[in-house]
């Protein structure tokens, strides 16, 4: 098992946060009525309320509608195309949808790259499915800063992702549910930011999460793997209704119904319904961080001690390929053990919002079905 030996970050060597740009600059074939969402494709037109709220913001941001009611009609009339982000080389957190005019991080090795959205601060945010207008205002603010300050900074000096992960793990973050130290490490590598922008990012510890997601998504898609192997997971995530994975060489997702994550709720959030597992941030856990790195985050172990499975500390050794360091479907099925995926508890009702922090365990049948599909 990869543990506190200090080597967990090494698999991310050579992956950089290289620049920031608009999604349409790297995916010019997307139109303003297409939104990219987390997880596998939706099987019906009835998307979760959190995704709907996020899409309303996206349509307003794109200028496809001028009021929420107009945006809602576009959705209800079937004018909006919902596409799985990972099928386009994008990873997106929780209920966040990504549209062409939104700023994205570009993460890779200079040859291949993944993209992830620049997100606004917490706790009220598009990624939490919040309907409040301030979400859009905050996104516009972050987009302005990304263009005027972040882009020039990255142009001068790309950010080493492995260094961020190494420091974060050493300081009590597992790089998914806890990212404050990772965010601090990111900011230490960003030079030339104004005091106003740096203060904004320091107050947004989740700002770094999409960067980590992009690095993990890149590792799954483009990292080292055994030649000819069809057991390596290259995409993973939930859309609130289904949780799915894709294996190397596959074009289709294998899915299971997305159960809500288990976890602890924030004050005054008892009783509200929790949406099924949602978010592409599962790629972090499938790369050995998050739920496979809980021994680096003692505060989470303490918070979840009554909820975690008894074998949580050995999961990484059972599910990760020892060479690539990412989840191997063959090992999962042979060991009869699934990875732990740390995910936020997102409200299932129309009010949206984050209710707490937790974890999700995908069903073993998911990995069996994916392997069966690869063999057919």
C-alpha cells in the first residue's frame, strides 16, 4: 500500500498546470447550448436539480438567455445538449457544468492535456447546485482575474502539480475532501498576483481542486499502463443519478445507480435529502489520493471513524495497480474490494448547496460489468 512513505506524489511528476483559457479555445466545436457535466451520460432528460441550477447559470453566462425563466424554457424544450465532460477531455467537480465561454485550467505534460473549470469560491457556488445569482457574479469575477492575472502568471511559470500534492499530503490533506494546504501550495507557486486576487484565492480553499482533478484525469487518460491491458480505469465519476467508469479502449461507460455518499453533515443541514454520488473528482481517488490516502488526513479519519469500513487502511493496496498507481478493475474484482471515493454531500432539492463531507463506495458489480464489456 502507498502510505506515509512520501512517494504518493511521484506518479504526478511531469504534469503541470500550464495555462488558463476559455473552453471554446480548446474545444471549438462546442456551441453555447452544450454543457459538459460530471459522470456518465444521462439516460433521461430529467436531470438532477443541482445540475439544472448549474445549467441555468451557464445559459445566462453564455448569453443564450437573459432571465432564469428563459433559460429554464431552453432546458424544458430540449434545446440544451448535456454531454459527459470526460468524453471531451474535461473533468468537472460535483454539479458544475462547463460551457464554451467559461475559463478552464489546461493541465498536462506539453504533449497531451486535460481541462478543468476555474470555479468560484465556496460555499455558495455553481458546483454545489446553488441557484443564487451571486454564483454567476462570482464566476464572472474569477473569469476576469483568470484572464488578467492568472494567465500571465502561468505563461511565465507553469505550476508543478507533484510539488503541490507532496506538500499537501505532508500537511494533512488527502487532496480531495481537504484541500486547504494544497491550495496554499498552489498559491506559493503563482507569482505576480495582486493582493485582491491573492486574498480571494486564499479564502477559496477549493480553488485548487479542479487543478488536482485535471492532473488525476490526465494520469488516468495518458499515464503509463501495461501495453494491451484493458483493466485500467481511464474515466470515473457520477452524475447524481448514475456512477460510472470507462476502461482503457472502451468508448461506453459502465454504470450503476448512484447512491448518496455517507458522511457527516454541517450544522443546520440535517434532514435535507442528499443527491446520489456526483462529480468527476472521483478521478482523484482512482489515482490513489482521496479515499485511498486517508492515512494522510487524520482529521477525516476522526470525523468518519464510525462510518468508514474496517478495511479502509488497506483499500489502496488492494485496488491500485502497483506500477501505474491507479485503480485496476482486475485487482478490484479479484480482491472483491472497491475503492473509496471521497465526495461532498450535495442537496437533492431545488435549493441546492453542500450539506457536508463524505465518501462513496461504488458497487463491485460496476467493475465486473466493465471488465465483461472489455472482453466482449
